[in-house]
């Protein structure tokens, strides 16, 4: 709805840059993901402001952006389009 998007996080790195295998506890959640769905935009003063992101875009977002939910066995994020830092 409105200016919200659903994002699937990218896979977590299993090895460090130096080749060390990381345990699940030491892996950082990626700040990158793919947009699975998005709303039409936000109405402001009766005018629709369209979304800048679209389904299929790969985006960057802050570490604690959005709310994690379980959907069809996957963990996804629901966040506002204002949380998006960049479209890759």
C-alpha cells in the first residue's frame, strides 16, 4: 500500500574477504535486496507521487530498516520507500 515496498534480502556471505568461513552468529545481515512488490505511491495534497523503485530493482537500505515478516516460508522486509538509500 501507498509508499511501502517488500524486499527480499540478498544472501549472507558465508566467507570473509580473507577466506575465513563465518558462523551464522558472526554473519552480518546484508543491506542489499531485491524489491518483490511495491505500492503505487503516496498522495500528497491530492496528487499522486509515484514510487522511484519498481519490482525487480536491487536496492541498498540501512541495517535496521523495515520490519521482518515471514511470507511463504521466506523472511522478507516491509519498509517505506524513503528507507531506500540507492537503486543499484
